[in-house]
């Protein structure tokens, strides 16, 4: 049963992610948004949103390095397992705390502000629950195995994840993984499956085009000069 879980669940999640994203783009393009509630309240949002977004970016970057880069590569450049474990422990814990602080502020804001709470959907509540669960479980698993050399997930979870690309998952790697890590992986996969059906869909709408668009030029105007000259129709030359 467990072997089937690690061989089937990731591909089921991938199908949901791709099919759900295509469906959302075709039939709910106008709903492809974060549904911003800044109009209702902005003070807590200005603090909680950057904390959450910067924190989750650091968490995501740490997962990419830890799971996709083999430990032999880091060993080759002189970063040995114990040093990597300490770096991962401290930086990952800091990123997790940052993310949790952001989520706590955002949830507190939604619960205590009437208009924001009324704009919160069932999907939002489910998304927050699963997201919070994934982060808490990840930190719990990391801290529970922080003693000594720690648990080297790069020799088990990492190779299993990379083997998914071969369509022949090495599910045996997950057999001896601690339960907390296994639950964290399952909840993380569930979170990925929820992306197309929640406000998390906006992660696929990063405004990359902003990097290439021309600058918007703002010019101040002298009210005294405008008051002193008569009005003219049409365009005027820019001095």
C-alpha cells in the first residue's frame, strides 16, 4: 500500500495540477487572481504579506536545493553533510518562522476584520489549513531530527523525487523515511494539487513582462504657470 502511494500519488497530483490549471485558464480566466482585499484593510496586509511571500520563497528555494541537487554535488564543492545539515537547519527554521509569522498575521486579519472575513471563501480556509499544515509539519520534522547529524533526506526523499522524472519511481527509498517527513510530503503534494482551485493559482501569473516594459514618465506641473496661460485645445509641445 505504501509502495503504491509513493508511485501513484505524485502523478495523480501532477495530472490535477496541469488539468486544473488548463481548466481554470479556459473557464475562469477572470477569477485567476488573488482576490485582493487591500481595499478593506491595508495596515496588517502591508506587514503580513511581505513576511509570508519572502518566507515562502526562501522555503521553496531551500526545497529546490535540498531535493533536486544530489548530495554528491555539494560534497564535490566542499560542503560536507554536517555543514549542509546545519545550514539547512538554521536557514530553514528562520524561513519557516518568517512564513508562519506572515500567515499568522494574514489569518488574524481575515478573522478580525469583518469585510475581509466575509470575502473569505471555503477554498481560502482549506488553502490556509493545508498550507499551514505543510509548513508546521516541515519544521516539526526538521527540528525533531535536529540532534546529532540530523536526518539526511537527500539520500532518500531527494532520489525518490528525482526518480519520478524517469516514470519509474524508486519508491523503496521512502520505506525508511521517518513518519513526520512522510506526512509532510503527502501534505505538500496535497497543497500542490490545490493550486489550480484556489487563489494560489496566481503563482503562475508572475508579472515578468514588467521587466521588459518601457518606463512610465511622470512630470510635475507648475500650477502657477498653468493658471497664468490661457487654455489651448489640442496637444502642446513638451519643453
